[in-house]
C-alpha cells in the first residue's frame, strides 16, 4: 500500500496518530511503519465493540463430566491401544505454545530456555522433549512438533534449539512459527506507538495459536501429512505428558472433537481456571469469575462440583478446527503496561 492509501485507511479508522512522526523518519523507517500498518490485524476493533457484551456476565454455568482417575484406569489399556495406533499412523502432532519470555522467572530469554536443573543443566524445553520422547520411543515413530514463538523471542528460541541439537529430536520433525500480534491501544481505542516508526503490538493470546499456525502455512502441511489430531500444550508445565496415548485414545473412543487434560483442584479456593459448561458448551471460567459460593459446591460424595483445574493440555480434531477457523472467537481485553511514546515523543 502507498502512503496515500495508508493515510486514507487510518483517517477512516480514526487512527491517524500513527503517522504523527512520519515527516521525521528516514526512508527505511517510513517503509517499516507503512509495512507494519499494512500488515496490522484490525480484528481488535471487533473486540472493542463487543467487549462490553462479552462481559455482561456468564451464561448458565453447570459442571462438566469427565473421566476420573479410577474410570480412566479401568479402561487404560483399551484407550492406550487406540491412541498408540493413531500415533503410529501419523495422525497426531504436537503444538507447543512458547511465545513467552522468562521475565517472571528472573530470566532474560525465552521461558523454555530457563534452566530448572538442580545438580546439572536441565532446560524446560529439554524436559518437555524428554516427556515426548518417552511416548515416541514406545510407539516407534516421531510425532511432528510445531513450536509457536513470538516476535520477541523467535530468533533466540530457534537458535537455542539449534545450539542444543534439538535435544535429541529429529530436526526435520520440528517447525517454528510466530504468534500473530495485536495492536495495543489506549483506553479510548487509539493504537499506541512503541517507536516513531512502529506501532505498539502485543501477542494475540493463546486463543490465536491456530490462526497463527494457519498463516504460517502449516495447516495445509498437516492435512497433507494425514494428521488428524493436534495436542496443544504450554511451555510453562514441565510435567506435561505430550501425545499421551491414553488421552488420545480416550478422546477418539468417545468420538469427540476435542479433549482436555485437567488436574482436580486441591481445595476450593485454589486460584486456577476450571473446565465446566456454559449454556451447554464446554468452556473455562477463571477462579475470580466462579465466586466463593459456586467454588464450594459439592456433590453427594463430598467432591467439589467445579474441580477440573485446567493445565493447558488439549487435543483438537484438525478437521473441525479448519471448519470453524473463520468464526470469531471471544476476545478478552487485558490491561497491561506497554512501552509507548508519550505526547512529547
């Protein structure tokens, strides 16, 4: 797009402030700014318009049924056989959400490169690969792995994996893709500038992982490979069992489009989001949305009704994701500190 086209677009959207310093920029900086604006995802406008409606309150909340440990153990071998067959047939891939930095851990680098070892070096990425290898070694095939990074950690993440020889996993089975970014705005919906030649952008949240995978061209690749299931998991949890045959097999056996691994809450006040039903559909509500009264509800056996704590380990049927990819997903606006230029530049 030309400068005139960008200028007209911003005027129509009431975002002309992004060109405030255009006259001060050199040719390279001008090109950077125009390119960033041209590639901008304007979906945030929908979020601003609907945020109030989305947050009017929760729908009808009810407990959701799931397999408890005893139920799972009773059919463990049956589920495992189904899951291992799917893995051996190349129907399962893993998607690691690793766009975060290790700031809260006191680490200036990708979160997954943080060393959790006590007597020797052991990185978060390394331990998660060990967890996956325990499955692939048993199944005799490798599970393709797709790693979502962010603008802030992509190069460092790719270099870290390469430096450590991919922790013993085949390089050809690992693909990296960047999480899409969303504009950061002020409280009036005006997009902020991080620099005179760059709008302020933030990662678009875990919910944007599939659109980011799709934009990178990997959804088409997955379909061609015959992959039917994607196991999504977060970098934060080093205990995650990835492509767990029992989990995969149970989801397939029940003929569901998605499955979720959960851990029962230790006590009612535990600060963790819980899996439940909202207006009959599976959803996650945060602990602060649940309220004390609902958080303490128990069944006839004295068990918490809302006890399924989410650990961000999901299994999704790829075909279904492709089918619904164009639908708008609910967006939550988050208030956070963002590096931005002040009125004086």
